[in-house]
C-alpha cells in the first residue's frame, strides 16, 4: 500500500509535468512555422530517472507539413517559440537540442524514439495534438495515448498514464530508431541558461 501511495505521489510531483492554458496569436504561429527536411516522422521523448528507472515525462515531436512539439503538461518553454496549449511551433533542430538539454541531467536521461510515418498520418497526429487542449499536471502520457489512439501504425500502443510503459510500446513499433541521451549537469542547472535573456545560444 505504501509503495502504491509513494508511486502516485511521485507521479503527481514530477518536476517535468505541469501546464496552463496558453494561446499564441496567429501572426506569431505563422511567423515561427518551420518545415523540416527529410521524411515525415514522429519522435517520442521519454524522461527516465537515472536512480529508479521510472518514467518522469513524455513529449512528442511531429514532423509533417511543419514541425511542432506536443509537450503535454510540460514546463519547458522557449522565448522564441509560440505555444498553443502544449503545442510548440517553430521547432528547429536547435530547439530540439534545447528541449533535450532541459530534461537531461544527472538524475534524468532522455530516450528518443523516432518512426517514419506517411504525411497523412503525421497530419492526423498533428491535428489531434492541436485540438487536444491544455493538459493537466501529471497527465502527459495519457494525453499522448489519447492522441495516438487508433492512428494507423500505432494501434498496438497501450492506453497508459506511465511514460515508461508508452516508451516500451513504442519500442515494439516496426522501424523505430532509438537513442539515449545522458548529461551530467546538476539538477539545479538543467536548461536554465538556455532561456536567459542575452544567451548567445538563443540567436
């Protein structure tokens, strides 16, 4: 019983999960639009504790007619990226690096799983993510489960609240490529410098 209570407390207290309704104006979204070269794809990011191996957060990078990041209940923000209810627009390779750096530190690794999809599937997932709305705290993975539910090629994914369970389901998808990112940054320094005014890496 205590283990169950502890697990639920850990989920509710995840440092990477927390959300609020945000709606960037149309001009900002249009100006930030970024079309990434290469095949259409989706990438699942899973944040794992280096101490327990438990999942702490999950986000989905969608590369279709444009590239957006659906970061449900996430606390990551970037001053250059407009956001609409957990969907970030203008996600260039540098912004992906910032997202990973924000989460990867001495107590957390980031697992990146990418799978190529058709333009139609990418468009469907993007449409669902944009329509989902602001995600409440600790609901990151169930939001991803609902967005991907029934999407062609993703029918076998579990409906789950747990990031690690979603990651394990993704691992079984045909053609998925995986890498794990580690970082020895201290907890109190994770990603903070990347969003400070005047940081040259923002240019």
